[in-house]
C-alpha cells in the first residue's frame, strides 16, 4: 500500500521517536467528526452533513492570507463555544490525538473567553441560566486534559490566550492563570492582529507586567506577519520568554543576533506559515532553515491542524523533505523544546531525561 499523501507531501513518519509540541491551539485542533456530532446534538445547522464535507469547507489547500485563515473558525466555533460537554470532549480528544502522533508532552493554548462564547462586552454571565464563564471553560478543559492524560499516558499542560483586539479580557486571563497555576495552567499568551500594539492597547502590557510579577510564564504571537518591531515589543515590553512564530525577526539582524545570544525560543509552525501566507510558499526558503543552520532554540508545531489537515508527522515530513532536517536535528530541537517548556523545573528535568533515554543519549542537561 502506498503511503498517504497531502498536497504538502508525504505523511510518512520520518521521526518515530518521542516528540514535544509547544504551539498548538485547542480550538484549531478539534476533530471534524466532533463538530458534526455536537452540531446534531445542539440542533445547529451547518453547511456540511458529514465530517468529510466539513473538512472540505475548512481545510486550506493553497496559501491564503491570515484573514482568510481566521475566517475558517467562523464556520464552526459557534458549535463548540459555550457548550460544556463539547469543551471537555475536545480537550480529551486532543490528548488522544497527540498520543497517536508520538507526542509525550504538549502545551495547548486557547482563549477562555472565546470558548465561553464571550463575543460581546460587558459579558453578563449568569450561571443559574446556564451561561458559561471563562472560569468554567478553564475547569472543563483541565478536566478533559486530566482524563486524557490518565487514558493515554501523555502529559499536557495549557496556556491561556489574551486577544489583541480585546484588551479588557487580559486582566481576567492573568487572574485565571493565577487561580489554576497548580491545576495545569502554565502560562499566558497574546494572539491576534499584530498591528494592534501595546501602546494603543495598554491593557495587555499591564496584564503581562502582573504575570511577570506573579511568576506566570509568558509567550507572545509576534513576527508571524507583523514586522520585527512586534517581536521587539514582545520581548522588551511584554517580557516574553518565548516567541510564537517570530519569522520576521530575521529581517532585523541586530534583533535576531540579540535573541540568539539570549537563547530565545521560537515556536515554529512550518505548514501553518505557508498556508496562512506568513512565509514564502517555497519551504526551502522558510526562516526555520536559517534557525537550523544557526543552531537556534526552536520547536516544530502544528498550530491549527484542523484547518491545515495536518499532523505533527506532516510538519516533520516537510522539514525532512524540503528543509534538510535530519534525525539528529529532530532530536536536538525536541530537547530544546523540552528545555524551553514552561514546566516546573523538576518536571522539566524528568521530561528531558525521558528524551535522553529514548534518544540513547548521555543523560546531561546540556543542549
């Protein structure tokens, strides 16, 4: 039987050893069949009757724009958002899907407000009437992830997202990070339109200052489509410890050299960056090729596998076929990923040793 392929290349597993994933969105990793099931249960009419029909509507096959990519979420988010059973289910299924892909540790991110269907403000949450609050979303996701961990022996922790266009949510997100920091929530993220900077929307900067004060770990979507100045703001103003995407950093040699010197971690998503139009459609020209040559600190990630019809194996296959990646580099980047995870130090060291053992390496914390 021939190996399955997509328009992007072979789905053959080119790296069959344990992997770490740090940048993947829960609402972008939902199974198409789950959306169909929940829509039927809730009596919501979709423009598709089967999972295959839905995938044809959702999946990006050719490079588009970031705006075109984000429009895909409008097709199905109203089905999942605000539904308790659906939110817990997608968290559980996320862990199962990662287990099938050979991931032993993942950090999954989401906006509690978007999953609560908080599309207007102020939001009059009324638990007696059955409304869903961001706080309850976090509890439901935590429960689904914990159940998945027990069932599939994969460790998954979460990151809560602030949204650039909704600075009023950011203080809530920090408080949720504080409340659930010992129940699986590790960090804060900022996602959305990179043209909305912190000078115009100071609520994000205040939230990140509070996060830093309280020891909440920090990552920021920056330099995906925005200029290097967005990355600089993420690092200098928001005190980001990791950068989501960060491709435009290479356009500022001084900034790039600075981040290399400080061992900044770049959360790279190869297939995503092609299909959203964030990077050149020619994978051989992708910024991660430069990161690999410079022995930078980075990870390979799926970002939103539902929209890209991808798995982590497909991103690795692309890196192998088009970017010159080797087994040795896959091992190195996964060790970098584990070392740059937001796990507490004892758990991080345990994860690193698990990788060292699996890779047949000397048990050392150097990478």
